[in-house]
C-alpha cells in the first residue's frame, strides 16, 4: 500500500508542476494577453497590470485544477476497487 501512495503523490506533484508551467504558456499565447503586453497597434490597449492581477491566478489555477481532477480520479478508482 505504501508504494501506491508514494506513486500517487509523485504523480500528483508532477501533474501540478506541469499544469503550473503549461497554464502561463497558454495564457501568454492568447491574443487578449498579447495585446495587453504590447502586441496591439502602437501599444494600443497596453496594460501591464495583468502581470499582477491575472498571472498569479493563472499559475494557481494551472497548478491546482489538474491536481484536483487527479485526486478525484484516484479516489473514484479506489472506490471502484472496493
């Protein structure tokens, strides 16, 4: 039983790290974000406060959402096993 718990813990941490890395990359590729960071015509609509207001939530959401789904999936599989 101990090995299963260690594997699930390691998998959850890896998934959380991958989500925390992938979410900001996806956020940066959005046209709205690019416009706010200076991608608009002659810096039209540039607003660097998104780095302080949106980016922390993107990173937290990217870290916790995959971890939440993984936790629910593991609990569901354990319940089905009995």
